[in-house]
């Protein structure tokens, strides 16, 4: 055999080995090295998609000029929708541990609330039991009244800043209190903490709309393994909340997939947004206004290429369809229903999940944009409100 034959055979062998290795990398990580290599020499074609209007309503004005990031984001969603997208946007506030801190927080938060008012957007205010530095506040101390003075000072200062009940939108203290990362978040402390906090808020804002939000899966206080949640009744958390204190009841749940190498998935909203859990809470609290806090991801475990998992647009579409089905089921039972979609890209955070539907500020470069705008349109068609979190 001639030398050039050896060379050709070896070259073919090495080529096949390289191709096989690249295919294994793509299968294990979701990363597409062949596309990256082709992109070095080839001209990158930007994908452009077309979307239909999400509603018949005109888009909101005065969003692009605001300093509030979530309102700026809403303007991009309106571009994707070619119309109005929503006028309820989730925002996160912190709780204070003393009077001085409470007054400072109120002055800062009042600026945000006024920006929402100027944009004609209702804030869905999630008030977490942690200060702005991330220090957790003890549920037991909220339950026994130790923080009442700080809560009173906070709402009194908001009042003096000119904030009204309508400006506050919907306030939701102690969100997802049955998740393991809050301090001393036992079920027995939840109702009294909520009673104290919201009773104080109504002292200054008699007409403010209120909400509670619990996660569909409950965990032990020291269990941070997300596979170990139990879909138990949430009545132990809400059964002692004062009648008439709650306007809205929310249930939180998200799809999930195991890390690379695992096969477990939770993609059906009938499981992660169990409607029976939401219905029994709403009935206990004597309200017909309910909402889901949820979302869909394009990728998880994004900080480690070896463990990263991606899902296809068709899989994401199926998840959104199951979410819509659960919302429609609750509406068929006589409830007023809203779905809040969590859509922030958290790839670079400890959450290591991309919940967004497009990159940057151009929504027309992603197939997933069509999934979301169709979802919003279908909700509107069925009389279900769409709410949003992104920033």
C-alpha cells in the first residue's frame, strides 16, 4: 500500500473520531461545537420571527423613559405582542428590622411605586422577610409582634410620601414561605405573621389589595434538595389567617429537569401547579381571586457545561399548554384567574436557569418569543389575566 493511501486512511479515521467526539459533547452538554466551528468562517444569519398581536388593546405609553428596569422590560414585551401585554408587573421589596431602616426603605420604595403609577402599571409587590443586604428576618419574631413597630413605621412613611392604596397595587408579604431558604419558616408562624403585617398595612391603606403566595411543593426546613418536595395540603399555613384579610391567593410552581445524566422531569403543570392546592386555600380564605406564579426555562444548570440541560421549543410549548390548562380549569370552577410568568434570565446566578424567551432587547430573534406571545393571546381569549416578572 502506498504512503498516500496510509495518509488518506488515517485522515478519514481521525476525521470520524473527531466528528464522533463532537457529537458526544453536543449530546452530553447541549453545546453545539459544529455550529461554533462553522460560525468562524460562515456568515451568521440572525433568526427573525413573526408574532401576532397578544390582545386588541393599545400598548401602554411612558415605559421606555422610566428608570425602573421591570417597566423598561415591559416595553419590549409590548413590542413582541404588537399590543398591550399586561398592566400588572411583579416587583420585590424588602422588610425592615427597625424603625429607621423602615423609613429609609419606604422612601426608596415610594419612588418605585410612583414610577409604576406614572406608567399606569399595577405593582404586584412581593415583600420578602429579608433586609436589602439579604439578612433574613425570623418568622417567629414576626408572629409574636417583635417587628410590629418596624412594619408600622414603614407603612406610615409610605403614607407620608403620598402613596395611596391604589399605588400599592397588590401586596404579598412572606412569599413562598414553605421553601427552605427562609429563617424559621414553620407553618405555625405563617398565619400570625401575615395577620400582623397586613392588619398594619390596612391601618394606613384601608383599600389595599392583598395576597398570599405559597409554593406547591413543601420542604423540610433544612432540606435544600429540590427533588424532595412534597405536594401536601397548604391549609396548615393559611387556616388561621383572619377572614376578609386576603384578596388574592397564589400558588407557585415551576417545571424541573434533573442534571445531565439524569432522566427525571416535572413538565406537567397538573403536578407542579396542582389546582387542588390552590382551590382549597382560596376556599379557606373565602376569595375567588387566584393566581399562579410560574414559568418555563430554555436551559438549566447553566454554570456547568457538563451538567447543563436544554429543552426544545416544542417541549417548552407543551409545558406552556399544561400551564394554560390548569388556569382554564380553575376558571371553569368559577375563579378569577391570573398567570404570572417569571421570565428573567438567571443563567449567571446561583439559580443557574434561563427563564427568558429571547436574548437582549430584540424579541424577534428567538423561536421562543412566538411561544410566549401565543400563550398570552390564548390567555386573553379565555378571560385569564397575564402578569409578568422580568427585569
